[in-house]
């Protein structure tokens, strides 16, 4: 599924410009993303809590790590604090 102008590339920079497609202001989109980032799993315990099997968890783990280290994601969190 294409996310934004960069296709499937799941970065904050590719995601945020699409806010208007969902009738969200930039500020609203940033608050949603900030909330998502705050809820990102800290480890295997998160996945176990929700009954996610290891092989399924592994498919998502890299995305969470990428977002956690993304300067754009950090800027979103800072702007919503």
C-alpha cells in the first residue's frame, strides 16, 4: 500500500503530508503520530501481552525501531509535548 509520495516507505516524512486525505490538520496528524509513538512497544513483553506470536512480532519490530530512531518522529513528539 502506498503511504505517500515516497510510495510504501513508512517514514514520518512520507506519512504526515497525507493528513489532509483523512480530513486532518497537520497539528491533528502530529498529535495522532505522537500518541502512536508513545505507545510503541519497548520489547517482547508488549507483543506477549496481546498474544502476538514471535514470527508476527518480528515483522513489526523493525518498523518500531526505525520510527523510534527517526529524527522526524522525534521532532513530532517534541512539538506535541
